[in-house]
C-alpha cells in the first residue's frame, strides 16, 4: 500500500473512530474513574465480608458467602472498561497505560480467582472457601502493589 494523502486520511479517520468507541462508553474521564472506583468498592466490600468469615471473625453461613461471592464474581470483570485511553487519574498509576499487557494479565488473574471463589462458595466447603479467599486476596494485593498509588 502506497502511503499517500488518502492513506493518511483513512488512518486518521479510523483512529478517531477507534478512540471514539473507547471513550463513547463514558461521557468524560471523570465518569470512567467514578465507574471503576465504584465497581472496585462494591467488589472490595463483598470480598471483605467473605474475608471476615475466612478469618473466623464472622460465623460461616453458606448462603451469605454464596451471595457475596456471586457479587465479587460479577464485579470482577467490570472495573477494567473504566481504564480506557485518556482516563488517567484517581488512584491509578500511569503504568496501567504504559504496560497494558501486564495490567490485562492482572485483571485476568482476578477474574479467574473470583470464579474459583464463586465455585468454592457454592460447594459449601469452608476449607475450599478459605483457600479461594486467600488466592483471590493475593490477586487484589498484587494488582494494588503494581498499579495503585500508595
Ligand atoms: C479486601 C479489599 C481489598 C483486598 C485486599 C487483599 O477486602 O478491599 O482490596 O481485600 O486487601 O489483599
């Protein structure tokens, strides 16, 4: 393909459309930041309730853990769409945007761990729940260590 003015125009239009698609989900960066923080807050709240059971601070109740794990599992895939291009800020470190593959791999670890926690919750096996809680918490911490402002 010859790189002429027409090619340049096509590339320019295509990039604008792609950027537009990425940002279209949120009216402005602040909305994306609020969205991702909200999803992470909900996830953290419900994960902490399971954490309290795993630590023995709260008596084990299968239904409660199942409800909390289902919420964690549903939330686990949501925050990431709020980290699109041009949404730097909040508690997020710039490395999220400069090392996108590494960030993506951290997201996938959490998503997999949350699915495991959800399965453990349904099994009703407290020992399995404790293990899955530790595994999930490790993915929360790993991501915070690498990508969250201290
Ligand atoms: C929580 C919560 C987190 C994680 C993390 C695990 O309950 O809000 O962000 O656990 O502290 O290490």
